[in-house]
């Protein structure tokens, strides 16, 4: 498995862990019976539970883009050291982002997000050069 695909796997696992953390927070706020219901009229989650939910949703948005880039690189046979570094940067920045967001540190969270975007840009750059 290429490093790019390995970090796509790790990022997918991170997204799954984030949903478990967000679900734990939601369970603590509203309880399992509410979560097992139709989820109509759920309150806005505050505190760490709300931040965990928002961090997870942001991961989903970014994972779609990252996965597309990694899969295109793999299909095109263009994976190289730059795409591997971009994938690694994306994963570690997203892990940092999740921890920082749940901890409630706003500006550092934004920096971690930006670093993850740099990782995706590195992969995109390789693809654009190959056109």
C-alpha cells in the first residue's frame, strides 16, 4: 500500500473515532433515548460535545477532498514523495485539528486546518503538473 493510501486509511479511521467522540458527547448531553429516536428538535450542543460534533463535520468535508485527491493520484500512477508528504501532513494536521478543536483553542485550530490544506495542495500540485 502506498503511503498516500495508508494516510487515507488513517484519516478514515480518525473520522470514525471523531464520530464516536461526538456521539459520546451528544449522549452525555441529551441521553441515549433521545439519540435513538427520530432526532427531531435536538438542541444545539454546547461545550466540548458541540466542538467535537463540529470538528467531525469539518473532517467529513475535508476528507471528501483529500480522498478524491489521493484516489486520483493512485489511479493516475502519480504517487511520489511529494504526494506522500502531502498525505502525511494532512493526516497529522487533522489529528491536531481534532484535539485542538475539542480543547477549544480557536486560532491554533485554524492554523492546524490551514496546514492540512497545504497537504492537500501538495497532492493537487503533483496532479496539475502531470496534466
